[in-house]
């Protein structure tokens, strides 16, 4: 266990250094804020344009979109932070062979590398939410009694995301340099089907079923229930109470953890057998 | 040198540079197709992100329709929702080209340096502009697959209706926008060599903020509706050719009266003229930046130094 912890700590430190040591701290902070705030502003302008040309305002929908988009920063950062490790070590730094043959768990090493991305994402989410409340009039509220549920949902949500990221990492052992396509596409899948920006009811029937099969849908719904209480948006998950959703998230995190171990091991085994562990595919 | 020798020399140089362009475009056009998995990653998966923005407008439209009873108002909401979804789809095609410019043009020389190809390019006798031109042509071809699939999905899946009355001007705006965009990418390619590791982060930083400032997912004129800073952001975003190009293409594909004609930045003619100027300026700047950075990198001995 101490080896795992040491691996995690050192990998987290390495990830932090790689993410932040390219520039001055103030520039890094600006960079960490500018991207997510600009992402939020895209939604703000979409809403402004719709409201302007239609002369209709819909603050409930705006709050729904804004909070969902803020928490989606975790999805994009955590997934990217996890599955890009293999390809960046293999294709970019070409150090994978040295890390891979060292006496550590490569699975834990990847989790450690992703930790800094989760930390930066947390900062960006807090900034985005605070900006929305202070300058855009997003109607949010949080009662003290809901804090434990919010924290538990957060921990389970991140655990599911890390597990999904490792699954993708296992696949990326075998694929060419597709990190950007994956970074854009896989979060896009969750963007569409998990009720992040619009209620599931906007999707066709089959899309709703897909969304209800993804645990992140429940995480977003629970988070929004706590932060935007009393919204008039149809969430389509009204049949579940908070505790049921937490239990569902807990069960999903266990299932996805098991899946991540299996897919990671299979990817690793096939890559070793095919001699692809340290391949480079630059075109 | 005699006239004949000079003509032969010119012909030889043109042939050499054309071969270099074809050679550099080849891995992107042919080589990438040897790995068909890129179609899933580059063409299919990115559609999902665009679909999310489409569904936002659909959800907003449905909620507005739920409160509307007047048939004229219902028709207006439906027309506006269609026009906004069409704007997203057009923006989605331009996102593909912008990402290609950032990651496969601007970052490419830096990437080539990291993997050790740059010194080979520098030793080869062709013009570096031919090399970047080949990269651009290959990148445009690869990206067109994604752009076409986005447009097709817009029409077939989301039922977007376009009203194109002047297809020739639309094509002219599209190609001038691409030339200006890739010219900008060529200019950035040499600047990225200078900026080193920060280049990677700069590319990442030029995604969402540029999507926002250049109105990739909403008509850029919407920014002028935001008091105090909106117009300034819209003008700043117009320096990225995609913003003006998109505004002109939306006017040509949806009709100038879409959104009540109140969301456009300039007329199509003015935007096309600005785009032409931008295309020339970026190509000229790319030529000079490349020459300057090459000399600087050689003088400082950084042409082959990695991870800096």
C-alpha cells in the first residue's frame, strides 16, 4: 500500500510540474481561469442571442445550463488528464518505456498524473460558479444540510470519471495519436447524453435511455438539485430521491472501477504482445 | 546567367517546391487513411459536441414554444430556432478548420522539432513556405471530411434548412476564409518555434476563448448586444478570419433577413474585402516570420533543442 501511495504522490507532483512549470504562476492562474470562463460565456451569449431575437427570457433554463456547464469542466479535465498520460509519455516525451519498467503500478501512476488536472479543474469550477453568481445573476443556493451529499456526490462523480478515463487509457495503448479527437469526442458524448446543458427530455427516446444508463447523468442531476433548488426544468429523474442517486453513483463507481482494471489489463497485454507499448505514430 | 539558364532554374525551383508541397501533403491525405480509426476520432466523435449546442437551442425553442399561442409567434420562434441551429452547424464546420490550424499547422513545426524532423526540413533545399503550404493543403483535405460530415449531420439529423441564393459568393467567402486562416496558421507556426513549450498551452488557450470571441456557436453580432465590452470583443474576434468568414457565410446561407437582420456585423461585401486583406497580410507575415525565426533559431542554436 505504501508503494501505491508513494507512486500516487510522486506522479501527482510530476503531473503538477508538467502542467504548471512552463510559465509564471500568474499566467498559469489566468490560463486556468480564461478557458472555462470563455466556455461559460459561449453559453451566456447563446442565451443572450436567443432571448434578444425572441424577446423571451428563461432564467431557470439559463441557471440549468450554467451550473451544468461549470461542473462539466470536471468531465473534460479529468478524462483528458487520465487518458492522455499514456499517449503523451509514449508519443511526446517518449519516456513510457522507463516509467513502465519501473517497479510501480502504472495504473496508480496514471491516477496520480490526473490528480493535478482535478485540482486545477476544481479551482476553475469554483471561479466559474462565483462569476455566474456575482456578474450574471445565476440563481443558486446551497444549504448547510446539503453539503455532505454534495461532497459525497462529488467524490463518487470524480471516481467514475477517473475509472472511465482509465478505460480509455487502456484503449489508447493500442491506438495512434488520437488524443485530441478523444479529448473532444468522449466528453462530447457525455455533453449530449447526460443532461449537462439541456434536460434529457430534449433528446429522442433512445437518447434518453442512453443518458439514463450513464452514471454521470445522476451526478449532474443531484448536483443541480442541491445548487439550483426549485427550478422549473423537467429533469426526467424526479422518480429518484437523493439517497437513491447516491447509491446508484456508488454502485456505478464500483462497476466502472472493475471495468477499468479489466480494460486496462487487456489493453496493456495486447500492446505488449503486439510490441506497441512504446510505438510513435507521428503524421 | 543566360536567359535560358535562368528560366530553367526557375522551372526547377517551382517543380521542387511543388514536389515538396505534394510530399508534405501526402502523409495527411494518404498516410492518415492507412489508419482508418481517425475517421471515428476526427469525424464522428466531434459531432457530439456540436449536437450538444444544437440541443440547447432546441430546448430553448421548445420552452419558448410552450408559452406561445399566436401562430405568427410560433412560426417566428421556429424560424429563429432553425437559423440558430444552422448557425451552430456552420460554426461546427469552422471549428474543425480552426482546430486543424491550431494543432496541425501552428503547433506542427514545434512538434516536428520535438520529434527530430525539423532539422531534416531545414537541410532540404525547398522553400519552407512550400512545406507549410503542403501541410495546409493536407490539413484542409483531412478536415474537410469532418466539415462535410458536420454539414451533412446538420441537414439529415437536425433537419436544418439553408436558403442559399448566391452559391458562388458563398464558395468565394469559404475559400478566402480558409486561405486567411491557414495563412494565420503558417504565421503562428514560426512564432510557436520561438515560444517553445508555451506554444502548446497557447493552442489550448485559443480554443474556447476564440470560439466565444469569433461567434462559432452564435451569430457574432450578438456580442454587440452586450453593453460596454461586447463590441470590443466582437472586433477583436474579427481578427481571426473564422469570425468574419462565418458571419458572411451565415448571411449567405440563411439570408440577410434571418434573425430580423439584427445579428450581422458587416455586409457580405465588406467582410469578403476584409478577409481578402487578412489573407494577403497573414501570408506575407508568415513568409517574413518564418525567415526571421529560422535565422534566430539557428543563431541561438535552438533549432534542434527539445522540450524547451
